[in-house]
C-alpha cells in the first residue's frame, strides 16, 4: 500500500544563531514523528515556528552541526528579520545601526 506524500508540516529543521560572525547552523532536522517532536519542543520553549516548504527543503540538505551555505544567507536573513519583528512587536521600529 502506497503512503500519501509527506506534507511540509512533516519536515522540520532547527537552526541556531548567535556566534557572530559565524553563519546560522542546523542543529536538528527530521521528518514525520521527529519533525513533530522538533516543532513541539520549539513551541514548549516559546520559539517561533516559521513554515516555508521551500526553505525547509533547502535546509534539509545541510548536514547536522554545519553552517548554512552562502546560497541560503539571504533567505535565512529574511527569516531572522521576521523573527526580530515578532520578538520586538511592542517597539515601534527596528533600532538604527550605530557605528562603534
């Protein structure tokens, strides 16, 4: 019996970012029950879950504990900007860039 195709919700990738100047790194990925566990754990910890079939598909090709490739920098930067806006929704604007 042939199984139905997997839906985007059945794939998940988790990334970490914060060690400037390093690129974001894939720290978990999976499909089916593993994907559900990744999403559930993210939500338990108050981490936003963004659904993008295309981005997840590209990130699934990145090996665990590896930085994202330069080809994905723009897409992930847009995702990080989206997250920043969500986390700082109570503020009216993104703070200006300041030179040090």
